[in-house]
C-alpha cells in the first residue's frame, strides 16, 4: 500500500474480531484437558503477578530460561518460603545499619539527554554541563557541603564526582545524581576517565543478593558517603569551553554526503 492509498483509506483495520481472537492463545483448548482452556504459561495456568518462574529468577539472579537450559535447577516451590502478599524488607545496604556509608543514593533522567548520550552536544552541555548531586540542606550542613561545590560520592564499589545542589527537593538522608560521562576526556592521557570521573554507574551494586522477585541487581537505593572535592581535571564547565564540539563549516558541508556526527 502506498502512502496516498493509506491516506485515502483512513483508519486501517488490522484484524477482524474473529482473527484477533486467534492471538488469544490462552483461550485455546488444552490438549491435556479437553474442554478446558490452555491458559497461560504459569504453574496455575492463570495470569499471575506472583509466579514460580519469577521467584526462581529472583533466587538465582539469572533468566529462568537460561537456568533451565544451562544447568537444570531443583528448587523447592516458592510457596514454601515466599510470602505473596506485600511486605517490607530492609535493603541489603541500609542507612539504618550502615554507619560507614550513611546516605542513600538514587538516580533518574534528564530531559536534555538520552541515557548516556549527547554529552558532546555543546548547546546541551551549556544547559547542563556537569552532573548535579542533590542534597538536603540539613545533610549539606552536616557534611560541610556548600551549594555549587564539587564533591566525591563513594560506595563500596567505586568513587566518582558531582557538583552539589543544596535543595529541599530531596529527602534528608538521600542524595540524587544522574549518570554522566565526559567525552572531552577521550583525548586525554587516561580516556577511561571519560566514563568514570562523573558517572554513578561505577558505584552501582551488581552482585548478590539480587532482588528476590525479578533477579535484578541494585541500580539505586544503595548506600554512599560524600566529602568535599575539587573540580576534576580537564572537565569542561563554561560555555566557551565547549567550542571544540561546535560543528565547522567544513563539517557541515561534508555532512551533506557523509555522516560525521
């Protein structure tokens, strides 16, 4: 179908109701139990928010299908020791018991960037040149951190930098920072610092214990400590420093025939 034909047709019927029902495979007849629906691929054949396969995933920290294929696991039913109702469990790293790393780190996204990309766009870096570490005023006073001051954020796995933003928009006992990288360091003597010097990914917890339901490791909500620091060497902050990222007339002319960005 051409674009003009699609515009003329308007709303397109992807499938008739009868055809669509063929996708509802769970309603198909169960060969092992004639007269009953096949159901979902869960132990109960019902749609389960809680199911054995997810618990196996959580216990092993690996995809359930891989576990079955690589090394068959014999585990007791999750119902033997898993409570399907909601309950609270203190994280493996908790500020209630962790005196060495007393703050909880969380993270999020920025509207001007997409994941770890676009840090080499000068206009965007002018808007948000370096990662801000949000901290509550009472915590800032406790640790001697001033607004706009560079800080070290350290976990049991690594250390990185951020620039303090003292604000009541973050809870006491919690700090926030977005992951970041510095492409201006790729041409330095130690290009690996481009993704280490301001990137909270180096702090994250990727070992056991895993999330007991979905098997994921801990990307946020783990404990850290902070201290005053200096601006990392060769990091660009001011608008004029990003000039090397600006496209030249030659680059713009070449871009007509070649992808150079």
